[in-house]
C-alpha cells in the first residue's frame, strides 16, 4: 500500500499491526515525504523523500540571484532525484 504521505502511512501501519497483519510478509507499506518523525514507530515505514528541503533551498537561491542580478527572464532547470528509504515495511528480493 502506497500512502499519499508518511503520517497517513503511520496510521495505516499502526492499524494493520493492531489487526495482526504481518508487515511486510502480508502487506508492504510505504509513505511519501521522508519524515524523521516516523523513526519512533514499531516498524520503520518505507518512505520516498521528495527533496522538499532541497527544493526550498534551490528556489530561494534562484530568487535571490534574480533579485541581485536582475531578472534575465531565462528559465532555469533544476533536477533533483527523490530517495527511497526502505525501512522495515517493504520486502526486498
């Protein structure tokens, strides 16, 4: 089950564990956002880190540069690669 964010995934994980579901043997779970808050769960939820921190820093740097140098009107392309943390909730071959 791929949850739209880590907090919903944490709720799903806790519910399934309460119901006796074996994670990841019966179900694999993953969230989205890579929140450190989840380290205290009974199992570490797998999560995709969408680089939100890095997006903010890069965007701020672009804005600051354009304010300082003037708006050249040229678009900038920044490529960031999301990272997955497999935690304890996904089976791996």
